[in-house]
C-alpha cells in the first residue's frame, strides 16, 4: 500500500512538528524552573519562534537529528 503526500502537505506536517517542538521546549522550561535555559538554548528558542512567524520550516533530516539529540 503506497501513500503519497504533496510537497505542501509535507510542509504543513513539518511546520506543525516544529510548533510542537517549540511548545515542548516552553513546557519543559515551565516545569523545570530550577533548570535555567542556557544562552545557546534561549537563542535557539528565539530563532525557532522567529522562523515559525516567518513561515519557515526545517528539513526532515534536521528534525530527526534534533529528536535524536533530545532523546
């Protein structure tokens, strides 16, 4: 059984995954207040928010690498 996605559908899924990643980072920051975010992590979060606002996304490969680093 083959499933085919258009490029636009794939972009929507990747955008949603990026939004979820940002929300998880925010939740982590709220739940672990004793653990202050590093300056690098703060910059990453700010950049990710900016990219979402601009409608940019990340590649699937980068998303997979990011989830492997976090896990």
